[in-house]
């Protein structure tokens, strides 16, 4: 084994089933990973299915995340007419997952966020188009607002919810006493805020001195607003590369 990450001690805050592959990859490269999921992902009830028009009436379908794919495919969205509909995701990993369901190419931006999705040529002229956005409860309204301003008819359905994990405070306090990690992976605003709000007093001061690995410029800005100054930005498919660069620079 090439232990190129032998000095890495990473806190992985992703939901349990989403953290396993990355955690195992880091361990294979000699790093230490502590899994502390800050969010629990749960499916919503099936009431969203009644909000849908027949799928063939949508010109474009946008899946906001891998959760959006996993909690919609097999419940209602079981077939697509790829000759009529264009399917979009935020990034390469979610595109690969969706392609495994629909057996057709999926379009995604080079940078995984709403702003770059909206910059794609396919969204520059969408007046009178019917667009379906499949997402989780809450979240940003930028996509819907921007597409409606361009004249599109937008339907949103919430197929999952993100719940703050209840035991983060106690687990984080124990990790603080052991000074158990040096770098923290955070992949969403809700996850970041729940982690910080779970820390108290000296534990919070200690936490803010750590390096945070975040997956977008937007999340980095939110982290800075929370007083975090040691940041690494890398898209989801470049996290290992970012950790290798971090290790070489220490």
C-alpha cells in the first residue's frame, strides 16, 4: 500500500451511506478517518408523486443531488424518453448514477453548483419549457427563480429531507478531548452549521482552528462568514487529490 496520506486524520461529516467509499479510499492510502455524520437523510412520503404531470410533458429534468436520484428512481420515475427529455445533475458522480438508471447520457456542469448549471447552453433559451426539479426539502431557490425569470414553467418536488443528527455534540466533545483529527470534510451548508452549533466554548475554538475541506466556492464563503479561515476547496471528484496536495504542503 502506498501510504501517501499517512499523516491525514480526517473527520468525515457526510451521511453514513455517502461516506463509505471516500473513507475507505483514504484508509487505503494510509490516512485515518473518523466518520461523524452530521445529517440523517430520510425519504419524504409519496405525496410528491401526485404533483407530477406525465413525465413525457417535461422538456428537462434536473436532479439536485445523488439523494434526489436515489429517493426518486424506483418510486415513480422509472422510465424516461431520452429522445424527448434532457436530464441534468450537478456533477459527474450523480450523472454516472443517473445514467445507470436511464441508460442515456446526462448533462452536468464542470463546477458542481446551481450557478454553473444555469450557465449551460441548454438553459439559455427555455421560454415556455416545462422543467422538473427533483430535490430535498428546503435548500436554495436560485434554480427555480432563475428559470422562471427566463419564462420556463418549473415544477419542484421534494423527495427527501435532511435531519440534523442528534448525537453530534457528545461525539464531537469526545473527539475534542482526544484532539482526534486535523481536517474536516463538509459538503453542505446545513452540515457545516450543525457541526459548528454542536460545539461549545473551548471545543468551538479548537474546531475553528482546524482545516475545513469544502466542495464549492459558495460553501467556502459560508465557512468564512462563520469565522473559519483554514479552507481547502475541491469538487467531490477531486477530494483525494486535494488531500494529497494538502499532505505534501505540510
